[in-house]
C-alpha cells in the first residue's frame, strides 16, 4: 500500500513524514525543500504477531508494511506547471491514497505561503489543482472516445459517462463525491484520476489539542465538516509530537510518553488504521517455527487469491486452507489444542477470508 503525503508548503508534511518513517527527509521553513518524493516504508503495528511468536517459539516476525511518499508542496497553478507542479502531480498519480496534511495551528514563527491560517482555503487550493489536472485528462479522453464512437456506437455510453464526470469536476467537486455503481467505479479506476483517490485529512495541531482529538479546535472542526461532504476521513496529529515519539528507542518508552500526554495511540497508528479502513484492507496471518507474518489483503478476498499474495504458484495450485481464528487459537494456547477442540477448519476455494485468520495453505504445483 502506497500513501502520498501532500499539502501546501510549510504545513508540516516533511516533519510528519520524517517522524513516521524516520527516513530523515530534509525539513525547512521554506517552500520546495522536498524536490523528489521521499519514500519510506513503515511496519504496520500488529500486537497479534508477538503473541504468535511466543506461541510458536520462532525468532522471525515479519509485519506487513505501508509505503509513505512525501510529495513536495503544491501551490496555486500547479496544474499549469507552477512550482514544478506537473512533476508533483504525476507523483500523486502513483499512490493508492492521499494523506492531505492541513495546518490547524497558529504559530507566527512558521511562515504560511498565503500569509494566514485557513485550512478550508488550503484544502481548496490543493483540490482545485487536482481537479484542473483531472479536467485536462478527461477532455483529452472525451475527444478520443468521441471519435471512436462514430465507428463503434457501443462507446457512446462511455462518452456520456465521461461527460458526467467532467460536469462534476467543473463544479469544483472531486470525483470521490460521486455516487457510483460498482461497474462505474471500476471504470473510473482505469482513468487514474487524482480526485477519485481516497483521502485522509491529517489535521496538524499543537500539542494542547491532541488529548481531546481537536474537539475545541475550530480549524479541525471545519475540516471535519468538509471531509464529511466528500467521503474522506480526518485524523488529528501533531507532527512535532510525532517527531519526539520517533526519537524514543523502546516501545515501552513510547507507550509511557503517550500516556503522559493522555493518548492511547500515536498519530502514525491512527493514520494506518484510517488507511486500512479507507482502502477496505485487513490482514491475515501465517505462523510456524520459521516465522510469523502478516499479509495485507482486500476485505472480501477469497482463499486462493489470499494464498496468491504469498506466491502466485500457491494460487494456481490451491487445494485448501487450514484456518483457525486468532482469538480461538490464543484461547486454546496452541495449534495442537485448537485442532483437538475442533477450532481448526479446512476451507476451500469459495471461502472469504476474515481479519485475523491464521492460515496454513495446502497447494500442489
């Protein structure tokens, strides 16, 4: 899974990226300090893996991962090439979802590119550039499809739908606000439009606004109202606090630090959970004496395709899966006890995977 971190210059994008990936991207108090997208891979926290590691007495634990890309600050006119905009827009096209960092704190020492803090204006600035870019792509596609429709009448319906999408964009609305059928959604995915990508608004607040999730921050509340209208999610983070968490070495230290702030989880954890929810993802687990590992799949994935995440040969030669629910396995204390109590099932090709399934695949190639 690949997430692109975007936003106006100086809203805390690179600070947040550095904190959650500890990749050391340059962070400076001026626009365009990030010229190429910095990329960092982050392990997805999953406490179930450590429980299974102890149960199976294995040394290797492999969590699933998310790739974060820090994409340079966009400015007005990016769709026309302003501020190296076209290059940055192409980077956004390559991600699965967008983390849009929005400044929701006042600080006279941090320059704002527009001179004042106004999260809705900032969101509009970015969204309009993405919309303008999508309009340009759609107009070219409509022109091409219209010509093809003269020879093939079946394409006429496609042209009409493309025009419908264009009309939404021309109203300065994102494609993700459209109520689409499954077939229409599949078609839209082939267009790779920027405004069709799922969005998480990461509201960057000061430390004092973290404990109550920004409930008393008028900037955050405005973003929440806006996000509700366009099927997006909102996560409250403090990039500065995330930086301090990243400097702590042990998980115990991080936990104590969060507790001292009245927090149960870090901004990174919240971002990851929102990303999974937004993209309809979940994890299944494999466990043995060699390693314990998590695998990310889409909710609704059937057993053969889930096995194929490990290796394509396992999907081709799929026989069945030996599956036990994680909670049942923990309650039984071991896989042997789970078998004795009838908690281990053999599932075939039509089985729909569930979050936390612990699986041993059987296949023949």
